[in-house]
């Protein structure tokens, strides 16, 4: 019950935010990287993209000292492209209906040549494909540390709302590997905010639940 109320309040707050003239519910990108876009991953949606492999999905080049990318296996979850890491993963647009969500898992790791003492995962939106902050909620979650890393600067499970933190960075102990799947893992989620009719239905439902609770207490 409390979770629903919190979510409902967040929806109302987000709907009161101003919508940028360049924002889009269909064509937007978020960058997650080490501070340099060329070493990061672009995640988003496009009216010309599909949820499967297409020309907008770009494979991760090899031999880099910093890497941030999603991972797919051919034949798994409908993926028809080659097995491997992708530095750009663009999917079909979110449909404007209640609870419509898309989730990306991505990894962050250093190549064998990386010698820095710390790694920084930075995030921000692509100015050419600005996200819609009024109709979509974006969240970033730290899912799992790199293999063998027991202490860090960010607690596992930490989640932030990118609507309120459009730019930022997390610091992590440097981790180098030849297998990116052993690196730090994150979850990026985009969720469509319910339409006004759906919000009204949710409000009515919450009111009904509250009324039932009051009657039970009176009884």
C-alpha cells in the first residue's frame, strides 16, 4: 500500500515538471560512460528501432582500456544479432500505457591496459536526443560489484531517479578483465507515466482501499 502511494505521489510531481521543447517520448538517449562518450554506452529508444537487433545497435570495439556496454547472446530473448557486447542499444519506443517499462542491463570494466586507481561511471543524456522528463521516469540501479571486489564507494542496490539527477557519476575501485561479464553490473529502466485516465483510476482505487481500511477499523 505504502509503495503505491509513494509511486503515485512521484507521478504527480513528475507531471508538474516542465517539458523541454526538444524532449521526445520516442527518440531519446542516455549515456553511461567513464566521462568520455566514446568509451560509454548509449541506451534509448527510436521510432525506427526494434527491440531486437537492428542497424542502430552498434557492437563494442575491442582493445579499449575502458568499456561500458550491454551484452546479448544470439537466440536468447529473441536476439537475432551476433553474440557479444554492444556500445549502443536502441529499442522501439515505449507505449503510452500504464506500467510500460523497458530495462537494460549493462556492464562496466577496464581492459588489461587500464592503470588508474579508480573508475568513474558517469551518466547524462544525449543533447541531440533529449529525454522526456514529463512522461517517462528513468532510474539507474547498481546491481552487482565486479568479481572479486568486496569493498567499494557505492552500496549495491543503490538506485537513483535520473529525472532529478540528470548528470552525475559514481566512483568504483578499478577492475580490469578480459571478460566484461565479470565487471560491475547496472540496470537502467525507463517507465511510462500513466495517462491522466489511468492516474484517476489509480486515485479512485487508492481511495477505495483507504475506505475499506477505515470501515474495518470502525468495525
